[in-house]
């Protein structure tokens, strides 16, 4: 017998796609009743559907009459379509940005812009470190913060001056160095005709597209050959989230450190702490500004989020609300994911105080993926490190 609260796959993928040429598909976490019902524009289902529609529309041919091959530039639709084909971009880069952006509560994340390190990075000269690297534990809001920084830079400077990439552990293509480079190049080319023209010319003359090219070819042909030689109109910012999820994080780091561009490029990176990343930050401490994300940095954001969620979504019993808020804040340890999932569990278990206390004592449903990722990291360690980890887990 199915538990009505358990997630159920409505249809298999084979029944949900038609396999048409250039068909795009994307899963939705919904059933037949809710698949077309959205709470608001920040609803994750709404953003997935709107981004897919934007991608489809961007590939429609222009309806403007042709005036001859030498009398007009291609329409924006045609340009984006050609760039997607040349760079093999499968979906709109802003899809992941909007999903992370939807998690930002009013007033949250602003503390980061008040840090001296952020101020020095944004306003630093060409001789100052161009990379700001934020290290933080899993599930502490780094991706949300990355989307906030992206929006902050786009509003404070030209929107076209900020490109971004969100590395996803469970998306094998987006984890690769090559796709990251192609995505950044795509975003730059969308807004700079000089880069567009050079890409189109290079692709046509060499009869080449970059979907199956090595990262070395992409870096040399597109970045060193075009982007780094083009004046992009003021400094450029790149936001790279969860770099530790990339399949070659240190390779990307070395490329960034070795980049030589006529247009200054500043890079904001978020990641977990790994041995290789720690070594890199130590060796290049004179070229990278390093920040650690601490629980106290996000405590005010978590408190505001919990208080708002409890006041709005749980029984109008002030004592019970205060008890829930206090217990969640005591156990949060900076983990936004644990807070969100625990609140979801409590909302379903608020009938008695005992139900509420039991819900807050259990591991909330949805944390399994995080723990699985941790186990994957343990398994990938050396024999000695695995042995130490096993002893710690047994002891705990």
C-alpha cells in the first residue's frame, strides 16, 4: 500500500518524451493536479517551465523580412540559436541561478556585502587579488549566497558584466570543465557583438563546434584567442558556485590564476573545504582572498527565516511557537537545509507538543542525499583516511 506522503514517479521518462529532434525535457516535482499550478513566480516548478519556454522561444526564427546577407545582423533569436549550436549549450544558464535566487528571504545575505574582504575584492585595483573564495560546510546556504552576489553585481554594475555557473554534483555535464567554459563563453557572447562575430567566424572558417572539443581547445581558441583579447567594456565578474562539485576543481582554479585578459576579470568562488582546495589557497594566499563561512555569519538570516516560517505556518500558540523557534535555532549549527526540512516535518506533526518534539529529534526526510555525498567523499579517500573515518563513525 502506498503512503500518500511518499514521493511517487507519475510516469517513466520514456512516456514523458517524444524524442523529436532538438527536443528539450525537464522533470517536474508535481502530480497531475499540481503540475500547472504555481504559488508565485518564485515557485520552482514555475521557474523550470518559464526557463524551458524561454529557451524554446530563443530558438524561433526571426519573423523580420530578410534584407540580404550583408544588410542586417541576425536577429537576437538567430544569434542565440547559433551560439547554442556552436557552444553546445543545452539549457538556459539562468535556470540554476533563479532556483537558488528563490531561496533568498527579504533582507538576508546582505551581511556578506559588509565584509571588508568583499569590499576590497569588488573595489580593488588591478594589482589586488582578483579571486574571492568562500569556504563553507555543506548545506549552509553557499549557493543561495552565490545567487545573491550575482544579483548584487548585476544591479551594481551592468547586468552583462556578470557571468555565473552553478556546479551540480548530480548533473554530470554541468560538472565538467568544458561545459563550464562553454557556458561562460555563451553568456559573454550573448552581450558582446565582437565576441559573437569572432566565434561565428572561427566556427565557419575552421568548420568547428565546441561541444566535443577538449577543455584545452576551448580555453585556447575561445578564451585566449577571443575573449581575453576583446575589450568588454569595464571589468567583468564571474560567480562560480560549489567548485568542489566540479570534476576537476583544481584545473579550473589553475586556469583562473593563469588567465591574462585585457579586460579585468574578478572571480567569486564558493566551495566546501577539501585538502586540494586548502593547499591551493595556502600556496596562492597572495592572489586569493579567502573567507570562511561561519555559523554566526548566517545566524541572523536563519533566525529571521525560522521565526517567519513558524509564525506564519504553525498554530497561534505563542508558547509553542517560541519553543519550536528556540529548539530549531539551538540545533541548526548553520545548516539551512536541516532547518528547512525540519520545519517541513514539524508542519506535518504539530498536533501535540510531543509530536512536535519527536519531529525535531528525528533526522528530517531529505537529508539522505547530503549524507550519501559525505559517504562518497569518505569512500574516495586513501585507505588510511577511510580507516580513520570508519573508526570515528563507529565511535560516534
